[in-house]
């Protein structure tokens, strides 16, 4: 007896049907001491990205904007922290981070 096979739904499908341009996916590069160390040793680069961007969006954006070949993309959802200002408590915003591993032949210079 044949089972009804449903079309597989991708886990990272954008729920809003939003298509992002490469310059919208990458908000800014994260140039930190740890990031510079990762770039020098492991060829990993960190970016703040749009919260609804997927790994494939990030791969496409980095390859188009920086003209490099991406091997791997790792993403993190960063939770905002509680901060105090005078006598009030507030929360910094949530944001999304991507760490991109490039092919060994390629480099990105931010400076």
C-alpha cells in the first residue's frame, strides 16, 4: 500500500515570504579582538545579520558582497541583556550573529 508522501517543508523557510537583498542580510561586520584572532587563525569572520536571514541567505550575501567562497555558516540568536539606566531597568535588543568560514584561498580585509 502506497503512503501519501507530503512535500518536505524546509526548517529554515522564511515564514513571512520575505526575500532579502545581500546588503540587507548583513547588517555590519563584527570587528572585535576575538573576531580578529579567529580571522587570522581559522579564517572565520563574524557578522551581525538580519534576524530573519537564513544560512543560505548569509552564504549568498557574503559571496556576492566580498567575492569569496564560503565553506560553512554558523548562526546564533543572541538574547538581549538587562541593563540599568539611572533608576530604571531596560533590555537591549535581541540580535542574530553569523560566523562564516571561508575557503582557505580567500580572505576578507575590513581595514
